[in-house]
């Protein structure tokens, strides 16, 4: 299994993704015994909850420094120092000082909701199948709501794939008013391209939460958080029907990989040129919270 390459937007450098426990993932998705274990145990919510419980034990803090060094975790701006974290889960869900993720200066910019590898799709429809790093889905399967899927037919989409080394919190891409998050219970497949010979139903079977969001500059949006292997929970941190500011904290993932999907209505956004160019080549760009994904077209509010 060759780890995928991506472009780091801040430096412009090509980088190779660091994969945690890559031998385990290779076995899990590419051998008969691993696929059997996936079907019987690993994809189960109970496995991820058990993993989360282990990472909340005090002795798990011994894993923090080796993990930081092996995965190249950027701890700049962390509210706590490495020695202050009580457990590995405490470190994984670390918060950052606001100055560590400044918001893009253009008020009409759609902010990246999470640190991660981004692909953008300038037009999506209900009938098309989208393949993202060995995972295939349609809007209906992602949202499990035909009326909601129809409302985004002809619109556009951004997919932000978080790695284990990333800051694992989600922020609002614009100011506006969020509705309650709707939970879709499901499995916990891994979110990366680890299966070499088969496609993984990551976006249609995994546990996810869908938040309708009426934004000031982009109109009706949907923010979809997808839990991955070892994500014990997705914790929402906002009050439904209460106005939020751009970049305000929305949710957090507990230990494990994860993905955030943004869906927008037709004509709501003009994606940034560099993201469009790379996405046409199916190449991910690493973008951080608060950076621009695109902008509201002239003439919109």
C-alpha cells in the first residue's frame, strides 16, 4: 500500500501522507482474514467505543510523544503543552488558540471547516456516483433524505478528509443559523484509500451527522460529519437555531480519522482556482481551518 500524495497549500510542497498502523490497515482491507474481521468486529460501533475507552485511560498518555514524532503532528498553538494532557484522547481532542487558525480576511469567503485534505466538485447531482479514495457514494446514500438530496441537485460539494495528525474539530464555514444535527447511525470503516481491490461504502454506511445550515453568504448548506474507524463519537458544540459567527466552533471528533462534507445549492459558490485545478486531477490539497475554499459570487447577499 503506497500512501497517497497531496499538496500542502501553505508551502506548495508535495507530501506523502503518514499512515498510522498501516500494516494493520493493509491486513484489514486486503486479506481474507482481515475482511472477515472487518465484517464481524472492526466496523462495529462497539470496537470504536472500546478503542475510545482505552485512549481515555491515564496510562495512554505515554503514547502521545511517540505519536507526535512518528506522525509529524504540528502542535503549534495548542492550548495545552504535551506534558499537560492527561490521556491520549485528551491530546487527540486538543483545542487551539484562536491565533493558530486565523480567519480569511474576505468576509465573502467560504472558510474551510476543518484541517484536512480537500477535493471540490463544482457540480453534483443525485444520479452520479462519486469515488473518493476508494469510497463510492451518491447524494441520496450520503444524506439518507430524498428531499434534502434533491435540494442540492445541481449544486456543489467540498470533501475535507482529516488525517490522524490533524486538528480534529469542526468550525462553521460562514456566519448564519444552524439547525439541529441529524444523526445517521452506521458502521466505522476507515476513511483512507487502504483497500486495493475493492470499494469501501464509507460515505453511505458510516456513522454521520447532517447539519442543515442557513449561511449569510451562501444560503442553504449541509455540513456532514462522517465518523471513521475508531471514532467513538461526534460531539456537537453549538446551540441549534442560535446565530453563529464565521469560524465559530461547531463539533469535535473523538479519537480516530474522520471526514467533513460541505454541500451547497446551485450557483452559491465560486471555488478557489487552485482547488478546482487539483481536484480535476483527483489530487488533494491540505487546507487548514479558516482558510478560503471559495467565495460568494458577486450579486449574492
